């Protein structure tokens, strides 16, 4: 059973975003409980590659959020154990032809104007960065600030650090209701094991964010966007950066529900190479799609011919929490006092988790946010959405 003593915050969701919210809220002096119907990192976090990217975001609110998060991840890498496998390896985006390169170069120029470090890479310079790349590419752009982390371990260690500072963790406890008081404001959540009382509840439920919002009586149109990842056998160090085709950026920002694939390849400290990326809106269909897996393998081998003989040990999938305008929902919901959202990050939740948590914690405490939070306003959706 739960303690009857009221808390300051209940975080619903023990993925990396919820873990980061618990970590930063606890560090700020708030009493926190995290509750999840499954285990820590049991959803999208556990199926992620661990990308911490600025390279795939055009100038605008999400890039600003990613830049803050990149700085916070660097701080966290010094505070958390080495087991989280934080690597500031850099990202290399490559273009197959001159048209693709022109688009990539224009995007990079805009990002550089927003403070992102970028370096143009000529075709003859590509082998110096990635010796095993296929020949004949038109060029690329190097993003030194791109990094990687092991997402499940990062979530687990963030939760552990929050618990060490006094937070409580309740896994295997699905939330069945959002409780409100006589004034209509949030006063906690209900689970099968009892109630957790707090004047602030954070929706960090990822792809289930819309369902949790509906439980609270508000609309948040989060949809699942399925993606597959291939994992090769352990290989000698072959790939130095996170490498992906320029078309990946367009796929990220696309609103299409149809299948989209573009090669994304990166090594890991343990030796296996991770291969993505696919995107499609097929609900929560967990069927293994052989055509998608085949397309990913072929595209990776075309980008890195050395992978053509590597064995794929397994393929797994996850669901990205998609919102129609491609911006996460972060902060207080003005339709229900005491309800805060931290979801809808699509494929960027791992990278954006620390900055999201910083915004949510500031909002709960009534403090000024570290950046303009208005673009992420959760109540921007629905028939009763107000203006800025």
C-alpha cells in the first residue's frame, strides 16, 4: 500500500522522460513518486536507439529545446555512472546526389545561424571520417554535438538517483483515475494499490499520453508511429559517428502515415551496429514486417558495404509518440489545474528528456522556465484550445 502522506508531485510513466522529471523535481526539493503500469523503461524508451541529436531539427522551438538538452545530458554524463554509455560521437549526415546535398547544406546553414556547430564535408573528405562509407556520395555535414546514450540504462540510473534523493517508485501499478478536488483541480491519481495524493500530476506516459489525458478529461492527440531497429552481431569498430542519409530529416518532419525508410547506422560500445530507421502509423500493430526489415538492411549495406556480410541477430520495434505539429506537449494544462504533460516527443524523447524535465519542474514550482515554453503548450489542441 502507498503512504497516505501527500506528495508534491506524482509522475506517471517510468520511461526516460518520466525518470528525468523525477530526477529534476526531486533535486529541486519536491517530494516525488513515480508510478507505471509496467517496469522502468518498459515502453518506447526500451526500444530506442538512444539518439541525442541536434542535427535532425530545423531552427525553431524543438532545436532550442534540443540544444538545452544537449548541455544537460553532458552534465548528466558526469553525474551518472559510465554504464549509461554516453558518447558525444558526433553525427554525419550524407547526401547521395547534388540535389540532396543542396537541401542539406541549406538546412545546416539555418542551424548554424541558430548556434549549432556544423562542418561541411566534401566528397573526398568523407573517407577520413568514415573509412567504410560507400564511394560516390556527393558530400555531407558533420555535427560534432550529436551524441548517444543507452536509453534503458539512462532511465534506470535517473530513477535510482531520484530514489536516492527521496523519490518513491511504484512499478506494475496502472493508474486508473486522475483524482480532482472540490475546486476541480488535480489532487492525485488512483491505482489498484491505492491513491497517490499530490497537487501536481505529470503525464509522462509516452505513446499512451493521449489515453492518460482522456482519463483526466482533456484532449491530447498522441498517436503511435512504429519504427524498427536491426541489431547486428558484435563487430570490430567500423563506424565512428552516427551516420544517416539526408532524407532522414524529411522523414522526421513528415506528417505522412505511410511507410518511410532512410538509412541510419551507428556502432555501440559493445560492438553491435544499430540500423534504422522506419516510420509508419499503423496503430499498435506489433507484427514483424519482413519488407521493412529487408529495406533497412539493404539501405544500410548500400551506405556501408562492409555490413553486407554482417549477420543481423535480432530486429525489434517501438512506437514513437507522434503529435500532429511535431512538437512535444510540455508543461501545465490550462484546462485542468495541477495536470502537467511531458509527452509527444515522437523519436526525440530520449534526447529531449532533460530539457523537458527542466521545463516541467520550473512550471510546477512556479519559476521562470529556462526557455520559451509557449510553443509546447499542451492545450494547443482540441476544440477548446485557446490562443497564445
